[in-house]
């Protein structure tokens, strides 16, 4: 793997670790509520289990990317970058927030192109 690939993959992994923290631990805080544009603290409290589940999945994406860097496994990196891209596309589509696509999918797309 080339240095630029590794740096970009780490960037994508760190981004997903940040999502993990936001969704698993900060969902009901003012930071989490503002970040995700939640209706209210009550709504955040009602949905915190679902958010924690989402956060866990983001952690798995980060773990897969970190694994692929450590073991220089191109196939694994292609798989997890593709998962990140699909998650970003679906997230943007389902929430009608294009910002999700730009923050989640675009860095992974760039990294995937460099990887291929």
C-alpha cells in the first residue's frame, strides 16, 4: 500500500470511530442532538439504543479498515471502503441529507480509486 492510500484509509477509519463515539456515547448530549439534527432530547432518549447500534456498525467499518492497513490486505480494504461508500449513499438517500454523502462516501470513493 502506498503512503497516500494509508493516510486516506486512516482518515476514513478515524471518521467512523468518531461516528461511533457520537452515536454510542454522545447521542443524547447537546453535541449529539445538534450533530444529527434530532427533534428533541426526548427523541434522543427514545432512540439511543438504535443510535448505539449504528455506532457499533461504524466501529466495525473502522476496525475493518485498520485491519486492512495493518495486514496490507487490499481485498479487505476494497470490501470495507465499498461498505462505507454504500452506507454513505444509503444514509444520504434515506435522510435526504446530501452532507452525509460528502462526509462519508466521498473520502472512501477517493481512497477506493487510489486503491484500485
